[in-house]
């Protein structure tokens, strides 16, 4: 069977079923490593905010194997795998750039990027691929401007990013080679911005990192991670959200066009209910218990690996009304789609801004936008930690 025919059997992300919320229970990763699955909203937040569950001990000598083929999430020098003061020192070099107030200052130029892309998209022959023309182009354009990468080879960066977040599509040798190439590119970028700084985020990170005593390897890994995360997750989220809105959720389309606030509320509900991943590679956000801890009446032993299932938590019937949400009513509680605690996603506010502006302006400009695909004909981009549509033909 061909790869395409296999991908066509996959369900859209908003149809994926996740484990029912309940007490922590023991399962197994693809590597054979035992893992405690935490699914209830309150307990998910408890684990993510409790320092007795950390990331750095996952890199200890006695740590079990999490991934069959390592990727960027495995980098011991990465921000994700630091805890305590070391994590705060590294995160502090970039956190100021991603506060809600800082993101608000970017709204005018993000809106300008959205409008420019929609102008170009409107001129395309129909049906047109909205992934190529918009959902992929938007986060790349934003990250390019934010990090001063307008002249970069984005085809090459996307190739590296696919390997950086590989979930089985590539061998360990292929991932290793791509990451080395990506590292050389990023190291050169750091050296260049140190010599000739600008007003871009990379220059700011280099200055802040040098001032805080961040070593070169960590600085390079931090910049590399921001390049990947800055476009990969937003691209995938927007593509999966449009699959929903142009099929089962099309009744909400006119409401998105009404105003930016309505679209922003819808984004919160859509992020809560349209996941990035079905959890085939890892069943959730991974932590390790540094001592025995009781969670939901179950004792997680010291050294136990925990997978926090945010998708299940975001549907916990004790917190969120079951069934399809009213997109224009705020969620009953903050979702945990961006995590919680010290490792809460740095780019959460930027992602919200991009998605809200994208959906509002798209619905306003194209009130008659319609799918030229069905849920059974979508070709999926697979083999990464996330899954999204490879192309989505639309007309208007």
C-alpha cells in the first residue's frame, strides 16, 4: 500500500479520541519504557507545576529511553530539558520578548503580514491550496521578520525542522545529519549577529545570553529551537483548525468574520479541542518523578516517567461541558494546550495572535470560502511529532 493511500485512512485531528480522564494508570512507550498516564485536568496541572516532576532527570545516566529515534526534544542543552535556576537563567534570555505586552506591539505588523498573504492568495487560480498559500506561509513570514531571517533558505530550514521534530519518518542517522547541518547554520547566525547586531530577536538573544553567561552551545540550541517552534506548531494548528472549520464546523465561519475578539475566543476553544498530535510517538508531555509523589490517589514511584495527556485534560467533563463547544463562549477554565508551570510555552501569546488574526481576516475576506476536499481525501503530513494536512484545496 502506498504512503498516500495509507494517509487517506487517517481521521482528521478533531475526530481523534483520547483516553478518558481518570486516575493515573500505567502504560508503555514504544521503547518499552513504563509510563504513568495522567489525564484529569486538575492532576495534569498539578504535575506540570510540581518541581518534584522534572525534565532534567530524564537526561540522567539511569534515565529510561523515551524515543526510538532521538530528536530536538532530546537535546540535553535545550530549554525544555533544564529545571530550576538553570532553566530560569536560560528562559530569562528570551521570556521578555514573548510577554503579552511585547506581543501586543507586534499586532500591526502581524496583521499586515496576514493581509499581504491574503492579497496574494486572492489572486490565485481556483481551487487554490490554502496550506501552501497561507497556513504555511504565515508563521514562516512572522518568524522570518521576528528573527531577521527574511533572506534565509526556508526550504532548507523546513527540511531541518521536519527532522528536528521527527516522530519516526527518518532514521537516527538522517536526524543526526540534519541536526548537525541545522546547528552549523544556527551557530553561524549567532556569530553573525554578535558581530553585527540588529533589532531582531536573535540579536537580542545573543546580547542577553552573553550578559547572562549562557554558553555558546546552549545559545545555539535555544535559537534553533525558537526557529523550529516558531513556525512548525502554528502552521500545523492552523491547518488542522481549517480542516474543522471548512467541514464539520463551517457554521462558525460567519461569526469569525464579525470581530477580532470573537475570533480570539474561538481560537481558545479550537486550540482546546483540535489537537496537534494523536500521541503516537509520545502520549503526552513527559516528566519524571524525582521522589515518590501521590497523584489522584495513586503513588508515582521515584524515577517513574509520567506522560501528561493535555488533550484528555482539555476535555475533562468535570471542567469543560462535553460535546462540541460553542466557539464564541470562553472556555470554562484555561486550557492546558500550552502546558502550565515553569515550562509553559513561551510562544503561546504569539500563536494566539497569529491564529486569531488569521481566522478573522480570512473569514472576513473570504466569506464564501469552501472546501474542495473531503475528510477522506486529505493527504496528511506524517512522521513528525505533530500531524497536519499537506494540502487543502479551496474555492471562494
